């Protein structure tokens, strides 16, 4: 009669190899001071001064489309009437985010923003649910929202 003990030991080792690890990008997204949630993306960011300019740094996550391509993010300082004074922009790398994937972004605005200044964040992408491999089809989407720079 064979002993099943070595088989159970091997099975236990194989199951241990399937252990999950925490998603560090998701933890960073949740820890950022500013948050935006919409049907298509989750976004978290922080705003900090950088030698006469301002850096908006954060994480964006695709929560809607099978593929989100060519994601661009703009950050604009607004005056009291909502007119853009100065802006910066970035292309998110990698250029294609799958569903539930996230990426870092950094935008440099060539002006020092102060507490109380209004910041408009705009993002644009091509979203695809698959089909013909996302070539020529999909949803071309653009969305904006505003935030106020808090006191430090």
C-alpha cells in the first residue's frame, strides 16, 4: 500500500505557490490625497510645488473597458471665471491599459499654484470592449472635472 503523504506535501506546495500578493498600485491609489471616481476610471493624485512650477503626480486605473488606449491627462490652472491660465499634459505609459490595470502619471504645470487655486483635470482615451481587436472601433471619450488646491 502506497503512502499518500508525499502527494499531499506536493499538493500543499503547489497551492502555496498560488498565494496572492497585495496590489501596491491599488494601495498607492487609495492613499493619495485627491480622488476621482467615475464609471470608466479611478484616479488619485497629489499636487506639490517644484521650483517655481507645480507637479501633479498620481495613478489612474481603467475600471470600464477591455482596453483603454492612448490615455492623455491634462491639468490646467483656472482663473476666477474658469478660463485656463496655464496647463500641462502627459501621455500615460503604457499606451494601453487593460481592464483593472493602472499606471502612474506625472504632469508639470509651468506655474506655482497656491492654496485655493482651481485645477481642472481632463482626460481623453479610446476605449474598446474587444471585437475586432480594437482596431478602428471603440469609444473616443473625453471628461473633465475640477478640484481646488488645499492649504498645505
